[in-house]
């Protein structure tokens, strides 16, 4: 189980590397596209599509499994390691294929989120500045309103006339409540 986990994690890193490499340039895909397709069906010059970059799930799955299968066959025939001779070999093959596919989606998420953050960074800065300014204005309004309320309360206290000079107990006795 430990070796399989190491293979899975390294496959995720391999998938990230594949996706990142193909996002920078798709020369091999263009070459294969030129060989396989006629002039009318060839991809546009500004297209960045690759074997896994900007592909749907099924073409990406087919490419990854084919790539891993070719690598496993090369290992099977050129080395004494038997990839397809045991359960562990087949399990490692499947783990590597799934990990590579997962790594391509992780890289896709990271590249897209970084692109969105770069696009939105200026507008986020403007929004943050607006929020800070509105907060400062709100605090200033609270300070001036609080000062006005305190001044009005002080003025009411100073201008409030004293009652007859009797204590509260005497006033209650006069009313018959005590």
C-alpha cells in the first residue's frame, strides 16, 4: 500500500507537469494534427489546444491511459520488471493512470484560478479601496452624530427646571401613594 501511495502522488505531480508543459506550448499536438488532418480540418494557428490542455474528459482520459500503457509496455519488455504479471503491477498501472488524470485537473484548477486572480486583481484593489473609504466615512458620521447627541443631552440637562424642591418621597406622599 505504501508503494502504491507513492506511485499515486508521483503520478499527480506528473499530471501537473504534463498539463503545465502543454499549456506553455503545443508543438507536438500541432505536428500530429498536421499529419492526421487535411488542410481544411487542421486547427487554427491561434488555438492553444493540446493532448490534455483544453480537452474534454474522454480525449484527456484516452491520451493519459495510452501514454501510461505505452510506458508500461516499454518497462515490461526492456526491463525485468513485470508490470502486467501480478496484481500489484496492474494496480500500480491503474494508480498511475488515475493519478496522472487527477493531476491534470489539479493543474487546470490552479492555472485557471491564477488567471482569474490576475484579471481581478486591479478591480479587487479598487473595491477594497472603496470599502475602506466608505468605512472611514461611516466612522466619521458616527463620531459627529454621537457628539451631537451628547451635546443635546447636556443642553437638556442644563435647561431642565428643578421641580418644587421637594424630594421624591414628599411628592409621592402628596399624591397619596405612600
